[in-house]
C-alpha cells in the first residue's frame, strides 16, 4: 500500500513538471507578451524593448524557464507581470476564495444529494423517485452560465434582491455578508453537480439493498432504517466518493464560468486573466495549483476508496 | 438501470425536433439574423417579433433557429474529433500492451491531469477565438478520455476467442485491431460518443459565453447568452430564448445517450 | 430615455463648475454649515482595471482616479478644460512658449511628512521622461528637453520646440508629483504611494479595490470632507447597477448609457451626463485600396446615419461627430456643419471610383471595450446598401494588440478624452509624434504642418481658428469615420453633494465632496 502511494506521488510529480513545461512553451507561442499587454496602445518600439529587458523577457526561453524553476524550488514564485504583486499572495487569495466556493458547493451536494439519492432508491419506480431523478438530470444538463444567470435574474434582480449580484466580501467584514455572496454561485454549482451524487447513491443503494447480507440482517430482525444506515450506506458511499473526485475536475471547469457570471474573485478568472495578459509567473503557478488539486484529489479518492472497502488492495 | 424508461424515445424526439428546426432555419426564420431594427431594441415577444428582440433589435426567434447550427456543429464535430484521436490510440495501447501501453497511458493521464479549461484557453488564445478553434480545443480535450475507454475495452477483448482465432489464422495486427476488435468495441464507443455530445455542446456554449468560441455577429446560443448578460435586467428574453433552446438540446442528447446505453447493455 | 432630466442635470452641473472656475488660484474652503456633516465613506464603482497605482506607469481610468485622490499635479483642468493651479500657484511662458516656469505653493506636505520642494517635481518628470523607466506616457507630455529646479519652489521646463499647451498637459494623470524617495523603487510604487493628495492609501487589492482615507494635512485647508473613499471594480454594468440600487455603492463612474435612464428615474438618485471627448471610430487606411481614394472614404462616411447609430449604441447619450476627434469638450473645438446619411451620393461616389459592384473589406474590432464591436456590427449593416461588404472579425484584446493595432488595417479605434485638442489630434494624425493610424499623413503634409504650427500659438483663440482649418480637412478628406462622442455618464445618490462630473470622468476631484445626513453609515 505504501509502495503504491509512493509510486503514485512520483508520477504526480512528473505530471506537474510536464504541465509546467507545456504551459511555458504554449504561452510563448502566443502572439505578444506581457510587455505588449502592459503598454497596450501606448506602446512604442523603444518602450517595448526597455520593458522587455526589464522584465527579463528578452532572454532565451530555456534560460527564462530554468530561472523560473530555480526560484520556485527555493519557494519564490515570483512577481506577477501584470499585477506587480507577489504571485503567491495573489494566487493564495484567489485559491482560498475558489476553495470556499467549491467546498460550499460540495458540502451542499453531499448534504442534499445523499439523502435525495437514498430517498429515490427507497421509493424506486415511484413518482418521487421519478421527480428527483428528472430534476437532477435537468440540473446537470443546463449549462452553469444559464442556471447562474437565471438565479441572478430571479433572486438578485431588482424585484427580489435577496442576494448580491456579484463579488466577494471578506469573512472579517461579517459572516452574513460573506455567506450571502457565496449563496448564488454555490447554488449554481450545486445544481450542476447534484445529479452525479444522487444517481450514484441511488444506484449504489439500490444494488446493495437487494444483496444477500441485507436479507440476512432483515431476517435477523433488524429494522429497515438501521439496515440502510448501518450496512447499505457505507458501501454505497464508495462510488459516491469516486464520483466526487471526478466532480472536482468537472467543478474546475464549471467554476470558471460561475466565477465569470458572478464576478467572484477566484482561480478561474485569474487563469483567464493570466493567459490574456501573458503573465507567465502567474499562469505557471495557477496551472500547477489547479493540476495538483485535480491530481491529488483523485489520489485521495483512491486512498479513501481503499480505506472504506477492506477488500480493495493496491499493489 | 439509472435512467428513465422512455429516455430513448423522449430524447430522440426532442433531438429530431431540434435537428429539424436547425436544418429548416433558412426557410422558416422570419428575419435575417443580422437585420437590425434600431427602434425595437430589447422588446418582449410581440406580433412582429414573436420571441422578442436583442440589443440591436435583431429578431430572437430567427437568431435562435440559426443559433443551433454552430452549437450542434461544435458539439458533434468536437466529439467526432475526439473519437478520431482517441480510438486509434486506445486500440493500439490496449492491443500492443506492455511498455507502449504504459507510456501511452502515462501521456494520456498527464493530459487528463491537465486542466481542460487551461488547455482550451491556450489553444484558443494561440490560434484565435473562433468556432473552429473551439472545436479543436474541445476535441483534443476529449481525446484522452476516449482513448482510456477504448483501451479498457480492448484489453478485455484482447484474449477473446475470436481474436486468438484471427491471430492463429495469421492475420496482420492492423487487421486484428481494426477488423476484429474495433467492431466489438464499437457499441461502448458509440454510447460514449453520444453521451459526450451533450457535454461537448455544453463546453462549446461555455467557451462562446466566455468569448472564446463563436464570435459576433454570428448567431449562436452561447454567444447570444453572453451578449444578453449585460441587458438581463432590462429584458430577460435575450437570455431565456437561447437558454431554453440550449438546455433542451443538451437534455435531449443526454437522455438519448443514456437510453442508448441501456438499450445496448453497455456500461 | 429621459432627455429632460439629463439636460436639467447637465445644466446644473455645468452651472456649478463655471462658478468655481471663475475664481483662479486658491479656492477658499467652503464654510461647513450646521446641516452638512463632514465625514463618511464615499463608495465609487468602475467596471474595469485597477492593476497598479504607480502614477508614472498607470494607463487605465480607474487607476487614474485612484492616483488623482492620492496625488496632485502642477495644474488641474477646470470645466472649460483650462489649466488652473494645483501644486503650482502660477506659471509663465518664455521664449515663445519654449520655456515654462512654474512657481510652487508653499507649505505643501507629503503624506509621510516632508514638505514639497522643486526637486520632487524635477524628479517626477525626469522619471516619467526617462527612457529606462519605459513609461507608456513618456511621449504624451510634449517635447520636453529638460527640467530644472531654479530654487526651492521654482521649476523650469525647457522644450525642444515651442509647446503652448504645456500647462494643460501638466495636468495629465501620469504627470503626478511623486516624492523623490518614492521614485527610487518603481516596483514599490505599484502598491505604495508618496503623494500630497487629499487622501492617503489605506488598502489596495489589484483588480478588485482601492481604499483611501483622509489626509489631515492637505494643503487645501479644511478639505477633504470625506473620511475616505473606496473604489471597487465590478465585473459588468448590470451587477454594478444592482449594487448601486441597494446602496452598496454611492457613485457609479462610467455608467453605461443603457442603464443611465434607470438611474436617472430612480427616486433619490441622479444621472449626470456631460459632453465628453471619448469616441470609437473606424480607420480607413488611406495608403492602399480601396480607401486611398477619397471618394470611397467619403462614400463610407455618407452611409452612416449617425443619429441612429448614437441611439442604438450609446442610447443617444452623446454628441454627433463629423469625422474628426475634437468634441465640444475640447479647447480647440469649432462647430462644423453636421453630416447626414446620403446613400444615393454614396453609391454615385462608389461608381465614380470604379466600385459599382461593391468591395469587400475586413473590419477588425477588439472585444473590449464593447463599443468597438457594436460600431463594427452596426456599420456593417449601414454600409451594405452602398456596396461595402464589411467582413467583421471580433478579436480578444490581447490578440488585437499583437496582430491588428496600428498595422494599417481597417479597425475600430477607441480613445478616451485627452487633455487638449493637440494631444488627440497629434496622436491620431501625426506620423512621428503620434500613430497616424489612418496612414494618411504621407499624402497630406500640409495638414500635418497645420497641427505642428498650432502647437506654437500661445493665444487660445488664434489656436482654435488654426485648428478649425484642420478639422474641416479631416471631415472632408480624413481617414476616420467618427460617428459620435460618448457623453461621460455617472450615477449617484442625491446625498453625495458637490460632486462635479468632468468631460474626462477619471479626472475625479473629490476634495470638496461631502455626504449629506441621509447617507447610509457603511463600513465597506
């Protein structure tokens, strides 16, 4: 098990190195560089040259990459070319915000999804089941930007105005304000993800409920509720966890759109900003952070899977 | 058994309707998509403009009818590209096995680890935002996933009797791969493809919404919603009309794909 | 659209401004009556920008606003766009406007305590003009040869050639006076400030917000009245407006015209509209076919129903243009006969030019700001009947910069209000001092000479007459189709008092703005 973990970590490291190299090359293929973007329509050839020299953009590519790797290894992620702020600070701030959003969405998805899926499984084939499955199905099919804009229109519009239309407020300024800014974007993400969890719980539970050991427990006199909670649910959670891990990847795509709709200052918009401004140090850290989160989440899901089901062993 | 019983039927029916309307757009659309009526901007549904107008006074009904074309083209094209890229790779990796399989799967995993949005962003910024480049980006992002699935299916079939028989007959590897294994791998591939179309359309619309896909002044559902956003509190119709069309289409594809999967018995 | 309200407000705002402008020199501090309470936080919003607060390097409206609050210039512009004293209390021209001498105010303090001296002015301008600094604004302050401190409070600027509008140029956002200690480290200046302005920096989050607080030792005694100001970036106008309606914002800078009427008709709120100089125009590259033939240029210009375009794209909030960039907000303005659409004549001209069967041209537009794309889309439709088949391509801004901008194609340009007519005209037309984006200067050297001469005329009326000739040439033969100038639009709640909207809205003076008692007591 430990050997498996180590090997996985090694390949994760390799993947991250690859990601950083690809991003570096790709961004240098794009027309223009950070200096062009900073000067914009005020650029003159001399101003451009001077700025490029100052930013080190006139050095050969390999040298620039090596220099970046060198400083990263010592923990220095550099300064954002477009924002003139330390990359680590900017990314940290945005990452934290996106994490809040993602976590809020995932928590709601689990808290709402698993009971819904359980309910659907217990009332299989009946109207409630149909209703739940249909609703979540539609939720996953409608693009997040449509759901988000609809929520914006109805709940944050001039008529109801229950929630702010955009942005983010620090926790320090008040928990209610902070929470209010999270609700609509989190709701949008939740609606998109609910179907996965509901489905998995429902089908996993449905399979398990017909298993022999459940019948044994029933014959022994255990109440149906106890059966569900004690035995069935634990096994049904296995695929749910894998789905959540897969959701993380899906989440990252969805999060960009949601952040755009609600102007939520998170990683998604930061990545777009970094690419549009050819901000190499910023983009590199963003790409690595996002790739790490994705890859580590999958890894964690595999480990959790193994922990929950003693029958699974990795070699 | 996770989908609704009539999924195939319902999904298929909606799909047929969407495809028919998109195809017939040039004949049934009441206005040209670029015709502007400056004095009738952002109007709600009425006698002249059945579903209202957008910010330039263009007819929403006509634009929505035509707006399905880039959306569908993007979705179908991207998945087709993903299949074209992923199937040969998956087949080869699964069939040949060993070091090649390891290496290819390493690369595929790395690509899967690469945030697909970032990939799309880089491709599109490098080449320029357009429908074609969005198609390329989504297709390339789909490739690794398809490769994976095809590889698993190939691995399962590698030792099957008809394969061993073909090899014993002396058939070339290429024939075995594409002549024997591929037809048997087809059902899950078809199901996978159909399931992915819905998400490809969603991805394409998302890219257009972000300004990275179809460009103005074209009529496209994702782009229309992007343009509608600014005016959403002035008039909800530029959002609602293409939004509904988009949602119905994606639901239809997903339903159809799910129904197909159940029918063909694959997972 | 509620034209009555905007006109009323317009008159009211300009009325206030002419009153104050009548008093040159130090404006005496207002007497704060019992009913007026100083203090409070003014919350302003924008929808773009704010990546740096380095006053030497910044180039976006939101950033200019922020440094306007934290710094001063030698001069500032009044409502008639004339230079009035700021840090300089007087100035004189010498040697036919080749030398400008400024006398500084006494007793001005920087936020970190030290008193302002001529050396700070010299250091600020030297840094701005230094090629090593690579400031985007280096070429925008005129032909300055050298800057010297004659004594502790006198600065002399020597120009390479006569430059009569320098005092107005000294008011540009990138000519802020920075304490010389702050100029040593350009990187630090991106997030710290060394100014003399009415407010000090409190918090700055790039791309999101900047918060400033009152500087008690401001040289305009008694001002500012506000405790602080916060400037927040919103992603788009709709969300910004909703925040305004729920009083999360007090003042919307850069209000879009579609939403202007919503603010103007909101009880307790006011929409402010002022004629500005901001425009989007289409370049007609005059060095190659088809636009090297003036008949074709004229034909395109005749296709445009400007009133309709203004109505559709900017909700009527603007001033019609006649294909030159000097609006009524500029010092060098002259009123010329308006242009109206004449498709018949356009078609005839096309026929004369040999293009009776029409012509296909690619028209590029960056996707930001949105007005560019809208002009392109509307022009495409309007020009079609005359035989122009405009193939519109919308590009992301970064791509536009790299591949289209200033490369001689047909594209949509966008310029915000500049401080002087000289600045915008030189930028658009001069091949050396500016970009000559229309590639027109080579064939019209006489017109360019008109511009160069105007710079040397010290008398503003004579200068204006000189420009009038150029403007006529630009209208009749120039390489730009310029349909209208966008009004500067702001929205505010009535409890924000004594706020004046200028033709360049990023030139936001808050020294004497205050909040009435019914303003919400908010912390952020």
